[in-house]
């Protein structure tokens, strides 16, 4: 490809709103352009990288017996109503009406469609097991699109689905997909950690997320360097020691002016935060006010709370008027005397005696609050968030916290979606059985961004060879005064096309400085420089982009390098 004909442009300055290296470099190097919040066009360079990533994913899916297909991006809403997710999913789902007034959905994922297809196609145990996958556009109306391709609203995802007779078969498929993911990310040049994760809106019994460590990652990972325990902080279970055993003391209201935080309350009373009860208030999508209670030395884990109350349609912080309508006072709130609220208490807080909690009067708290005597929770559950230094649930050693970016996920769905659509097979016993499903996703654009996050320097992108848009970047210098430069550049360019390993040739009438700056910014694995000086030295100057190592090689050696990729 001649750079003079390429549909792209580079930017000399960093975009003002690009904070992450991948966002900054993909924009500067002419790989992507933003159309709207979380909506990007892939320019030819970006499209070629996407295709290279897709091909690696495709090869590893095919390797484990997945069959590629394609499903629609627009779904009738009734399909999602059948599974219950139409109402359970919040505003991130794209909903609209067609010209006939029918409710429609922009696909977030395709479990419902697969379940419907299974009900139509699968009849006998002889057809199972099997796996299918596709690459398809997804729409999720993210409230805070950020980081370029890291968190977007429209994206291409590879989603695969395993179809098995029973849970034992699902387990085999699940770990086959796990192994394929390990190989995919190794080939993409990404170091990943598989962590236990929340099943979320997908449902099911087990899930893992494949994470790359990154300080800008939105997920927090709980890791144990001693035994290898790894979990998303959303679901990490941390052992809590039993609190001291105390006899309940009489409830006592005390004045605590200006103590709307746990820190200020503890300082005012001269006690540790573990002697206090913290209340947090949320509204679910189905209109319930939830009061969550943890000890003051811990934080409410919203994912655990969401799962405990089986929130439908999402969950958001409650507003002041909503809290007061239930008889509670923000900053001084507790469930004592409250009404019309679902009370959920952390199991450690429920076992802790004589805590200080809000009195539901501004400037006042209650001493010696005891669960079961002074208020009764509707739900007792693990609600706390893991903290740095907490004991590992497996070996007891201190855990560490690291930020990460999710690049893939796998789910054991069970029969949630096949139940919804009556997808059964006739077993060897002559009886109908529910088909068991798994779901496995990889976002293509996010992986491209994470590759750049992992492979760049202060000059630009450094693509691994397997995903680079071109095998090499050819720079011709001084062609106007030395005809042999143009002749050899033409020869290498033509050879690359014939060899099926096309290179990018900077044939522009630009200065050497501009050409070399762009070559380093664009990031092909090799920079091939043809100039009067290189010819005098015996051929072509070859620079390995990752290391900066240079050597002069013969034309034939450079052709071998191109052909070998």
C-alpha cells in the first residue's frame, strides 16, 4: 500500500481529551476517528488491525470445534421479554419501535437468539454437544464512554455459545473455551489473568473474566501472590474474624452535631470505625428503596447488594427526598423506625454488638444498636468490599488490589435461556431434557486498544507482528536524485503483494524527518529504509521497531524477511 494513497492523516499534537495511551496514539496515528460519544469509525489502518485480531480469534474458535455463523443485530423485543431481560436491563439497552409500532431491541448480546434457534433446530442428543460463534455489532448505551476503544457504546464482539446435554458437558466446553482464550491473548501479545467474576445480567452459575493489568482499568482485582487466588473485587469473598462477644446494652440516643461521615462520628466519640454502623441507600429499577448496612470500617459492595436484593432494571443511589419519605435522615440514617424499605445488612455487621448508628434525626445517633433487637433486616448477606491487606480466602495471606481491563469473559449459563424458549432434546432414555448453554465473549476493539496499551513507547505504537496492519513500513529517501532508490522500493513493494505480506510504502514527497516520525508513530514491526546511503552500504537499512536495532541487509534478505512475516 502506498502511503500517498492511504485514507488517513496523522496528528502532530496529542488530542486534548485523550488520557490513555491507546486513545491518544490510535487517534494521532490515523487508525480511528470519533463520531460521537463512544462511537468510532475505523479508518483503513484500524480496520486492518481489527481484521487481524478477528482472524486470530477465529482460528482459535475453529480449533476447538466452534462453527461460525451470523445472527441479526436487531431483535424483536418479545424475544428479550421471554427471557425476562427486557425489563431487567436498564437504560443501557437500545430500545425503539419499527414502522409498525413493534418494540425492537439493538443487540447487547445474543443468548436469546441462540435459545430460540436451539428450540427450532435441536431435536436429539445425537446433535450435541456443539458450539457456535459469530462476530457482530453490539450496542450498549454506556453512561460514561471513556478511553477511546476501551469503553464504547457501539462495538464488534465475538460471542460464542456452547450447547450441551448436561452440566458435565458444559464443564468440558467451558474449559475448552478457557484454553482457547489463553491462546488467543498470548497470540495478541497480552498478559492476562483469569479472575472469578459476577455473572451479572447474563445469569448462570460461574463466570471468569480475562483481565490485563492497567492502572487506568475500571475493574479492581483482588489477587493473592502466595497462592494465586484471583477475583474481581465485585465478587471477592474475604474472611472476616468474629467480632468480640458482648451483651446487648440499652439503646441510648446521643447528640452528635456535624457528624455526617463515619470518620467525623468516630473522631467525635473517640471510638474506632468498627464500632459504628454505616447506612447506604439505593433505588432499584423496579422502585424499591434499599437500605444497606455495613460496619463503619467497611464499604458497601454494590454488586453484592444488587445480587442480594435481585434488583431489576438496575440500581442507583437514592435521592434525599426518597430517603426521607421512608422515615430516615441522610447523614444520620438507619433502619430504626424506618418504613417502606428493604433492609439488607452485612453478615459481619449483623454479628457485631452495640454499634453506633444514625437516629434518623439531624445531629443525633444511637448508641448500642443491635440487629435483631432494634431493627430486623430483610436480608443478611456478604455486602463488604475487599481491601488491600485483607486475608486471602484460600490461604490467609494478605491480598493485593490491582486495576485491570477486561478483554474477555466466559459464563456457565445453564438452562436459563433454553428454559425460556422450551429448547429441549430427546435423550437416550427417550425423555426430553433441557439443553445446557455457555456464553463466551471477546470485544475486538477493546483488545486492539489493550494491545496498544501494552505495546507502545514515547514515539508511538509498537505492533506485535501477528496483529500489525502491514508486515513492514518501507521508507524511500532521495528517490528524486537516485533512480535506484525508487526502483528497489518498487521491487520490494511489488514483492510483498505477491508474497501475500503487503507492506506500507511511504512514497510521499516529504522530508526524511517527517517520514521517520510517522513510521515510528504507526508502529509496524519493521522499518525498511532505502536511500542512497543504504545502497552504498550494501542494501536496505532494517530497523526492528520494538528494539530499535538496525542492520543493513541485502535486497534478497529483506525479501525473505517480508515473506517470513
